[in-house]
């Protein structure tokens, strides 16, 4: 029987990768307590992922513990059927002995300090969606569950589990167990412990580049990355290395703000460069921080082409069409991108989604400032802060929008597919505050003050202001893991919500369905991409 061209090509790549690895680890043997691999070389279910195999753990940064050095409890079997993996292959629990099987990895750490912990695993629909992980660190134990059907963020192989402080030596460990994973395979492969904040530890410091710093947020995020609060380890391990000024010739305030923030960035050790290309050469990831959404598509194209994960400050774009096209580009280049207002991660706002005094959210009335400018659609420029708050509390699922407009006020009403209603009141006259009133099945409560924790019995707790820290933390985790904190579909829906409000105004306040504006925008994007 003749082998297909795909099978031959796959086996050729697989054997070439295996040969390189074999020359680097000839003394490595399979774990003696694991059952042997039943698959032949080249017998894989997804040939496209073979190049992502890491044949030698020694090629990885940090301290790596592979399954060959782990402690096994239960009946684990080797496999190479689903790439990628590290070393000889990976282990799976055969869907047997649930709740009794585990794999424990114990590193020998050369010094005490903060380490990023990463776990490798292959992925497909046969994997467990709730695999239990326990991490023993200097302050105690952390327990989490991971979805092994999801693609890991680091080269489709490793996912970050967070930063933890460890003591020197063998006091820390990571354990994969199988409790509650009935009917699905649990995968055990390799674990990395990467020193945080050490530029000599295999490149684990994430180098951040800025495109456009006419927004104060460019400076605020830089300061948080360079000097994170002691109780926020997620912000540790990033360094802003280069920034391109940006600024829009037809918006004088952006040119003024470039000069305003430039010396402050230089004080932070950031190199100001003359071209976008210089930023991309020096950085691992990119922040697009220009306030002019009209410029973002062009900047994002260059960053995504260079395969740099991208965060875009508000507004993501000046049109729904540009938003859709940017996410299509991100998918095409297999490079993650996300955008949001800092209001989405204000503690008091996102804390209302499951607030004990509110319960399950039934509706929400959000309010905030709504200046209108000629160079952006009405709600994109500034009202997006409050629309983000609305989506933070309500979640996605809006189907139609109605807008009432006067010179001083906006009232935008959204109907969700489950029958809930959320509103936005845009303020142009009188006192301007940013918050919300949230209605739930247990009670009604205010969202409190921007930048502070959610109220308790109507009182905002005292604490540190976190106006920018919340979103900076999500950006930092995104840069380290490549895992999106917000799905592209939700961001696209949010912009379609605003565009439907614009269309409702054009039609004198009649309801407009989101699917109508989305369909029209997708057709326009498809047409311009063909040109």
C-alpha cells in the first residue's frame, strides 16, 4: 500500500526533529513507571504541530523538569500521537484511576525569588477541561484548574500559571492530578520555573515597545511595569525598552502631549526611536497607545506582521470595519491582539458582575462623560469607557440598540438576547461622574468610584487607587501567556453596539439590530481586502 504524500512529509519532519533531539539527549530514558508509547514514529493526529515539538528540555529557558524526572502515582502511559510536546513525548492517564493518579514535579532552584511557572501540554477535544494543578511555593499552596483543550500561549506548547515566590532548593513543587476529570484525558509533560526580573535567565524579561505615546497611559503603564506594587507579582518581569512618538498632524493636542510625556519616559529608561521598525526590532510585545483610533489599523498591521502580541489603548479604532479587519489580521498571523478601556478592569466595576449584594445581574444603568469630536464616531472617542463598563457588568449578548440624543445628553438602551436590558447615559452638561447602578436577583447596588474596590453596603472601601493598575495587570498577563483576557467576538460586539447606536440616531431613534451593522461591516471589509 502506498503512503500518502502528507504521511511521508509528516514522517520526514518528525524523524528530522527526533534526530536532532536524540543527539542532544542520548542518555534520557522513558520514565520506568510509565507504560510504553504504542505509536510509531510519524503517527500523529495533527502534522502541522510537529515543528512545535521541543526535543530537548535543555533548549528551554529557566529550570525545566520533564516527566522523566517526575514522581508518578497511578497508571500513566507515554504517547507521541498529539504534538507538540517536550522531550520523548507526553504522559496521559488513560482516563483511568480518576482521583487517585498524579504527577509531581520538584525543581532544584538555584536561588530564592520570584519564578514564573509554565506548564506544557498538547491539546484537543479529548483533553480534560478542568485539570487540577497544585503549586507548592514559599507562601503556601496555590490550587487552580486549567483547560487542556485550549491552545497554550507560548509557542502552542507552554501556558503560564502565574508568578510565585520560591525558596532555594527543592522545597517547591507542582502536582498534576485527575480528580473531577471523568471521561477526558489528563496530560502531563514538562514544567518550567523561570526567574522573574532576571535579564540573564533565558530572556524571560518581556521587552515592551510603545507605538505612539501621546496618551498618558503609555507613561502610567511603563511606571507600573518598572516599579510594580509589592502585592502585585503579575506586573513583575516587563521592561519598556523603546517608544516611537506618534501623534496626529491634524490633532495638535496629540503633538503637544508627545513632547509632554517624552522626558518622563526617558526618565524611565525608555529609548525614544525614530521609526516603528526600530521599536519592533527591540521589543517582544507592543502597546499601541496613540489616542487617535484612525491610526491604529496601520500600526497594528506592522506589529502583527512582525508577530508581536499587541495591546491597543482606547479607542481600538475609529470604525467597526477597522476593528474587524485587525482581528482578522491577528488570526491570519497567529498573533494575539486585544484592546479595552481601563474602565473594564476598575475593581469596583468588574467586581459587580458577581457581587454578593446583587447576585445574578439582571440589568445595569451606566453613566459617564460623553464629549463628541468631529474626527471619531460619537461614542468611540470617550463614551467607550462607559460602554466597556456596561459590557464588563452585563457580559456579551446584546441584540439591539436604541438611542435618544439631545445636545446635552445621550441615552442608549441595549436589549440582550436573554431579555435583560442595559443602558448608558452620556453626560455633556452638569456634573460628570463614572459609575453604574446594577440590578440583580438579590438586590440593587451602585458600582462605586472608578479606580476603587466595589462598595460594601453602599460604602466604597478605603485602599490604593487602581485606575490603571487593573488593566496594566491584564496586559502583563497577556504578554507573558499570549492568552486573551477578552475574546475578539466580545470586542467586535461592543463596537457593533456603539455603531448600532450611531445608526439608531441616523434613523431618528428606532431600534437597530447588531447583526445588521455587523453584516454590513463584514461585507465592506471583505470588499476592501479584495481591492
